């Protein structure tokens, strides 16, 4: 039902019927101010961004109720649905995080210094030794470098040190109700309900990040559905507390995204003196032998591979470290589409395996927008 617009004439006519005595000038002024405020609020509400309007004026209970037919169609029982949402309310802290903007992004060298810290390397070596047998079996099954799997584990949760303390259903419902990123989080929420229905995790253990990434290696529900595996055969894909399940799921993810078995992610290299990448146009993949003929050498003084292709990467520009990266590097980026993140995974894996760190110096005060 639509209402007729409120006009000064309509308001004053109503007041005359209720108050037959003429109003004084002060009363008329107050009425006019009230009218302006009322109309202004109407315009603000009309043009408020959709996520804010949904969060402020929408009924969360009605939103949850509207999910039931869709959840039911996916095989979720009424008992699971009700238990999942029991006591759930929107979390304002999560909505605040969606609006939080960093003033600047760390330089890539500073980012990697923290990502590949001595403590993280030592912890990675200890955890790698602890799960050595499982990692070797996972390597044989999926053909993914186990040190890259360890690198993902380290970058995502510091090898299980912290994997999130938000109830996944509440986090996703908060974002979905606010229509943050459109329908994306609603779809993730419905998939999360299916995960509960299938019994892979108990409600109280269904924890993750504020955006719904879950478990030891931080899968979104849709990634869980597509790539999680029951490594130990107990009937549950438990990426929260069953570490071999989580590591095997990560290896399966990377394999399904195109990991080339037996091939490296890349190497730090020393470009030939006077090499101008800009003058060569967009750098495409070329055989390692072609790079060798150009005068490129590995920074660790080892020989270039006899086969395989790589592209040149200079994440901090021509004055910083240079890398030749293979198609496997793009596979790592499929996990998180950030060059700095992928370098963190790769370099952390190398250091856990006993390799040396980056040889070239990172430029000081280099502002790098996460090298995206």
C-alpha cells in the first residue's frame, strides 16, 4: 500500500481540525521544523545503501524464516535448521569489520617478513615432523608438494594456532541478512546448514572467521562442499580438529585447481645487468632454458631446471627481488588471489624444507598494494 505524500497543506489542515484555535508564530515555526525533519528522514531512508537498510530495518527473524524452504530443498531437516539458529542474532561487530578499511597496505617485504618469521618456520618444522607420515601419504595420493600444503596451513591459521572463534552460522547469517556482497553469503549460509545436516561437525564446534572461513586451512562452506575429503575414512570431513583431513582437503583443492605434480612453484633469480622488463612487454611463460639464455641465474646458485616454464615476477618493482614463477604459483593464488599471500605460502614452505630466505633486499618504504 502506498501513502500519499505529506505536504505542508495536509499537515496544517489536520492540525486545524484537531486544534481549532489559531496557532501563534512560534508554534507554526516548530511545526515547519518538524515537517522538514520528517521529510528529510524519508529521503535518507530511501537512499540509504541496501546493506545498511536491511541491517537496520529488516527483520532478522523473518529473514531466517525465509531460508527454511531453501534449506529444506537442500536436504536440511527442521530439527537441524532450528538447532542451527537457536539463539542466533545479528552480530554488529561483524558488520563493523566489513566497513573497516586499512589506511594503507603493508609493503610486500614487510608483509613477508611477518609471514615467514623465524617462529613460524620453527613451528612449521615441528608440525611437519609431527604429521610427516600423513603428509607423505597425502603427497602420494594427490601429487601436491607437502611443503606447499604446510605453507598454506601456516599462513591461514599458524598451523592451527588460531582458526577463528565465530559461530559460522551466526557470522554468515549476519552478512547474508545485511546483503553484504549480494547473494554470496546467503549461498554460503545454506551450504553451511548442509554441512551441519551431514554431521561433519557439531554445532558447538562449528567455528570460523568473521567471514565464515572454517577449520585448520580456512575453507568457505562452498569450498568445503567441493574439495573437503574424509582422509581417515571415519565418515566425517573434519577440517576443524582432524588435521590429516584438513591437510588432505587442502592438497585436493590445489590438485583440482591444476597443480602440476613434480614441478616447483618457482625460484628467486638474479636478472642480467641492464635487463628492462618493461621493454620486453607483458611477460609470458617461457621455458626455463630461455630465461637462462637471457642471462637469468638462480639466487641460490643452483642450476635452472632442464624443463618447465616460468614467468618473471617482480612484486616490488625492478629494484626489489625477482622470481621466476611456474603455473603452480597461480594455483597457490587460487587459494587467495594475492601475490604477496602466494609468495608467503611458497617462501614459508621453502624455509620449512630447509631452504634459505630471499637473497635480494626489499626496497625500503615500498608501498605495495598487496601485489594484486
